[in-house]
């Protein structure tokens, strides 16, 4: 029995499974046409079934990786099937060019190479697009039957909430089921007190398992909109504005139509899919290289930390990461074993007396951050991103600094734009300045920007000018 509500992971699993089946058939068809039937070139040998199976598995895995790399498994709930197929065509074209230039072109005569290329392109497009059309059509059919819906919550003025209910009801294909609303009253409206307030938004998202937040505010309601964005930052929801109310959010929006229901998505993904994939691949390769190649040195440093002061060589501390989830960050210990026993959580300073003799050097060279490459390998952090902060400070700063929680939209990093542009935090003003740099980075994320930050970080470490 199909549930009335379905999460994004379930949708993704069905799509990946269908793609895997479609790719296997496409590769089998191409293999038979090329080697068994002689349609694309004269067969030169009788293929071994084991070789055929291995090749089909390899090519299918290759295509699944390509689809992941180019964002074909990002959420496309109730989106245009035509747009999805156009994107598929672009991705398949790039993937086939890479595949054939690497493995096949040199082994075929020019005519056979072109024919094989076109035939393989047609096979992949035909089978995968058919599979995806089936998935999306079944999804649409289930949505019309009230199954597989996304839970939605409205935040808006009382006089526009009811019309929005009616508008969403007119477009059942959009797959939105409004399960609640936060009604705001204007001063000139004589309306009784609302059951919920804007501050209840994070709690309602969790309790009602909200997937989409529809924002129905006016063009002059910048303060209220900023507060809604702040409270939703770090939550696994998509934010959509009702049309005509989005001029104040500038470049942070993207217009979309969900089967005729016009909505504007707020704060879409900060990086293109292929750049996100490249960023993650780069994180894995660099982290593995640093940890493995430098293992003898890191072991020696750990021994020195243990010998020069009491306590473990590796310091563990809870930090807040992407989506507001907590994780344990690892560092070489640079302070005494109970450095905050009397003071509680405090910011480190440039000449902090709590540093050990070797700890001060580790901080200046940034070597104390090396154990965090393990956090990067695990996917809890990235090489570049806003530095993760402790829950104690996050709770404080989220109240003091507008949009502070937006830092949690991306993975925290070992280094970041704020770290290469500003000094260590010593007071709230420093934090406010760093948040500006962090938000600038999030709004301008790119792989090129990451490389720039990494080069500047290495330069700082070699100079020993870290703090």
C-alpha cells in the first residue's frame, strides 16, 4: 500500500532502481547489436557471456555515477518531465563523448565509430527516458489519488492563507498537502489570536514532518521574510514564495511551475550539481592523500602532544554541521586537558595562555586541524566551508546575528573564506564580520573559489602566520 506521504529518499531509491534497469537493457541492446548481430560493425569474434555481463555492469555503473555527478538525482518532485528529459539528453551526450574518447574510438574505423556512437546515444536516451517517464507518470497518478504527497505548511497573512488553500487545491498534480498554517495578523485586521507564531516554525517543521514551506507575505514584509528564512535555515525543507511577493529576496530565488501552480523557490542549491560532485570527489582524494601519506608525521605529532602535556593527543568536541546536525570534530589537542573547566566555553585568542608549548606551534601552522581530514572523509565536513561552531555559541549567535543559521546550509570546512580574510574570534564583532564572509562564500560558491581559499590557507600555514 502506497503511503499518503513519501520522503525524498524513497523517491530517490525508486528512480535509481528504474535507471539501473533501463541502463542494463540499453547496454545489453547495444552489446548485442555491436557484437552478436553485426548491425554496427562486422563481428570479429563470438563474445563470451561473462565478458558481456561484466561490460554491461561496468557501463551501467558508469552511467549511474555520471547521473549522480550531474545532479540527475536531485529532487524533481512534481516538476516538468520535458525539462527533465532535456537535462537527460545533455548529460548523456557528455557522458558518451567521455566514454567513447577514452575507450572505444581508437579501436574502430571512423564510420563504425560514428555509427556506434549514435546508436549507443539512442539506446541510452530511449531506455532511460522511457523508465523516467514511467516513474514520473506513476508518481503523478498516485498524487492524483492522494498518495505520495509532500507535507506543506503556509506562513502568511490571515487574509491570503485561505485563498492560497483554494489555489493549491486547484492544482492537485502539484502534490502538496497543506497540513498547517501560521497565520499572521496585520494591525488593521480584527482577528483573534493565532494558534501559532512565527517562532514556532522550527518546531512545527519537525513535529509535522514538513517538506515544503509556502510563504505568502507582501513585497514590503522584508523583516518577516528574513525571520522566516532564518528559522528555516538548516531544516530539510524547500521554501517557496507565492508569486508577486518575491522582489525583496533578489537573486536568492528561482521561478518554477509545479503542474501549473506558479511558485518561486527560495535559496536553491548554492552550487551546480557537477561542481558539488567535483567538490566532494576532491575532498575525498585530498583527505585520503593527506592522512595516508602523512601518517608517520601525524603519529609523531600525536606522540609529542602526549609527552609534552597531560591528556589525549586527539581532542574531540561537539560541533554543529550541515542541516543543524551535530557531529564530533577532531583536532590535535593544543591546550591543557581541562582548559575550560573554570571558564566554560570561551573563544580562543591570539596569545591565549591556555595553549601548550607545542599547541601554539600547531595553531600557527594549522596542523592542529589535520585530524579533521577524517571528518571530511566521513562526509561530515568539507575542505572548504564555514567553520563549524559549538552548540553553546550557535544558540547565542543565532539570536544575536540575523541569518547566522544560513551557514548551516552547506557542510562546514577545515578552512573557509572567513578564515583567510579575518582573525580568530575574540568578541561578537569578530563573529559578525566572519558571518559576512561566510554568507559571501555561500552565495558565491564554486570549485574555483575553493581552490583559491585552499591556496591561501597553505600559504598561511607555510608562513606560520595562523592564529
